[in-house]
C-alpha cells in the first residue's frame, strides 16, 4: 500500500504565522491607542483586558474617585477591547444628558444576559419607539390616581413588615439583620403595586417573584465572575449564558406567572375605556393603554400594547424597583443607627405630620422636608446609581473632547459627592446640606439620584413615596442603633445598583 504524507513548507508556515502575529499586533495597537489618538488622558491599559485589572479586590467607586484625582474631570479607560470616556463635570453632564441628548440617547445595558421579552423594555429601545412607550409610562407613573392607590398598598405592606420584625425582634437579643425584612417589604409592595396581589396571592406567589428579584440582582452583579466576563467579552455571551441558569429559570417562571395575570387584568377592563382612578395596578393600566406607533404605510396610529411589551415593562418594574429601593432603605436604616440625632429629627417630623394611621396620605407625604434631606444625604454617602452611561451615536466634538460613534460615555457623579468644593466637609453626615437654600446654590447636575434629561427615571415619585411610608412605620415604632455586628464602614457591592454587600445589622428597640 502507498502511504500519503503531508509535506509542510516551513517557509510558508513561518510566513503565515508572522502575518497572523503582525495582524494581531496591529489590531491590538489600533484598539488600545484610540484614546491617546483622541487626546483623552487615562490609565495605561494592558492588551485584551484593558483597565479592568485595576478594579480587582477594590471598591469600584474608589477606583473612579482616584482616577478623577489623577486625570481630571474627563478621562478614558478600556473595558476589555472597548474604549470609554468618563465625565465628572456637572456642566459637561448637562451637555451629555440633556443639551445634546440626540447624540447620546442610547442607554447602555447593565445586564449582560437578556431573555425575551426583556429586549422590549424601555431601557433597551430608543428612537421614536422609545419616545411613544416612554410617554405611556410617564403618564402612568405620575398619575395622581395611580399614586393615591400606591399609598394604601404600601401601608399594608408596611404593617406586615412590622409584624414580622416584631416577632423576630423578641427572639433575638443581639440585634437583627434588617435586610431580610426590607427585602420582603419591597418585594411585597411591588407585587401589590404592579400586579394588585392581595395578601393570600402574595403568600402563594412570593417565592416566584422574590426569587426573580434576587437572581436578577446577582445575574447583573459586578462581583459575579460569569457576568463580568460577558461584559468584558460580549462575543462570549452565548456561551457564558450557560452559567446563568438560575436567573434564566427564575425569569421563565415569572414570565409564566405574568401570562396568567394578563388575562385577569384584561377581563377587569371595560373595552379599554377605564379612567385612571379605575385601575387597580400598573398591570391594569398597561393593558388598557394605547401607544402611538407607525403603520406599514408610515402613518401614525394608536394601538394596544402587545402582550410581550406589557410583560417586558412589568419585568422592568419588578426588577429595577426592587434593586434600587431595598438598597436605599437599608442604607437609610444604617445611617439612622449611626446618627441618633438625625433619627430623632426624622421621628419628630413623622409624629408631627402623621400622628394617626389615616394621616398617611399622598398629600401629607409631600411635606416631609427633613426626610427628603435625609434621603439625599444618605444617597450622597451611598450612591445607589454611581453614574449613568450612554452610547455616542455619532462622531462629535464637545467642550474640546472628541467622541466616536459607538463609544460608551459614563457620567460618573459619585466622585462629585465627596468633592469638598461641592459638598463642604463631605466626610460628615449632614442632611441639612440639602436644604432648599443649599440645593439652589449648587449646580443642578452635581447631584443626580434619579438621573436627568429625557431618559431620567420616570418612577421617581412612586419610589420616593414608597420609601417615605416604609420609614414612617419603622421610625414611629422603633429606634435603631449600631450593634456589635454592624459593619463600620459598611462593605458595599454593585449588584447592579450599589447595595450593602452583607446586609445591615442593627439593634432594634421599641419606642
């Protein structure tokens, strides 16, 4: 038999390898010098990983703060192969988020793993489609009738929270981990507000809703190595999704539950002619809403929201409201325990405005001036959203800085919150720095708890009302103080909002 042998020309092999290596070298050099060519300062990257190694085992916000101190208010860094620009200047922030919105109108997704119909959420769409969907949500979340119903629902959740807290408090002599009670309160409030669940339905479905909320947080967490790799190397996302099974499973379970609830909400409607005050939940409002859309011939028409569009919006409410609100309330409890004089000042405001249960109304909540200051100061110390990110949609030059289409632009406000030029003695916890007079003296874009511009948070009033009611019930019943298990300073994590990494442990005593 004849044997076949494969002869390889060594010169051809060496030439091929050399060409490949030269191509890789030139690609890497081109990729990791773009910021230098644009004249944007920043930390020196390493190939493939960019500057992500500088975040390892460090507080992310501390890294951005140190970069600002070293490189100024505008600098760049590399997240893997992607170059981005960071803005730390309030006036420049106004340009990005508002004045030149048309050049930066696409939001970046903080969630690396997306499952249908999540790609229909408001955060994932843009252009005319986003504008029409946003108008529906704005009207719903700022409707007086909607907000009045929110008060009664959150009050019920607050009462249930106190019952569970009191039972556990009697069993523990060395303080409590407040996180579990606050998590349950927010989860129940969201179920009531969004789906109009009663106590029995909440008990029956709480596991599905709460599991989704927790897995949603972890799937997008900065300390989740799988999602971190997906953010670093988006092309690997389909493969890395295999490690995101828990969130995928919880997502599918909640979507299945929502598909049962949709017909229930629709059956309660009256041919889409319900008035605002007739709606029992956000789901009811959505299923009776009509949105502007383009017909095949390009003409504008009004149509019902599609089933999957409605589910996408509900998923967004359930996930995002839970993530931000539970962290905010935990941080406030922590600061109450650390600052007893602030706790007493808030208690005086609560008891003067709400001496009786029936006094908790939408109208009375707006007079909680000290709470507003206390919340703002807590947020300054623990910024739930350290910044907002946008995608540049066209090559442009603003304030002497060159931006390229597709580049991520981060308006990082958290370093401003510890700037003594903006907030005098930033190390001190002082709610009165957010008095009306002090707020008027600062730049509007130097403090952005709910974002700014057309893509600012549409649910600001709903979130603020919910947090106020929770704090009214907690402060009126209990005093909080640090325990031997209270972390000082508090360890924090981005999951994806900033939150207490290990929860909040405090002493809880009845008044």
